[in-house]
C-alpha cells in the first residue's frame, strides 16, 4: 500500500513542480500607440549639434577606412 502511494505521489508532485515553471503572469500592460512614456534620451539633443555629428563622422572614418 505504501509503495503504491509513493508510485502515485512522487510523479504527481514532480508534474506539479514542473508545471509551476510554465506559469505565466496575467498582468497586462496596455500602451498608447505612438506615445513614449520613458525617460528622455540625451543623445537626441546632442545629435542635432553639427560638432557632434562631425566627431561621429571622424570616428566612423577611422574604423571604416578598409571598406
């Protein structure tokens, strides 16, 4: 009787433990299309500066000269 119980209980516990890894949270985050709600990107403002663009161009040419 005890052996039969173990043959049923151990696989049942194993299946339950393995299925907990398949759990998926039901929390849904809805986003507004076209609306960015994150932090502002400082590189956007920097990229408008012609001196910054020239520095980037020089760095590109230093690395990309073999192509």
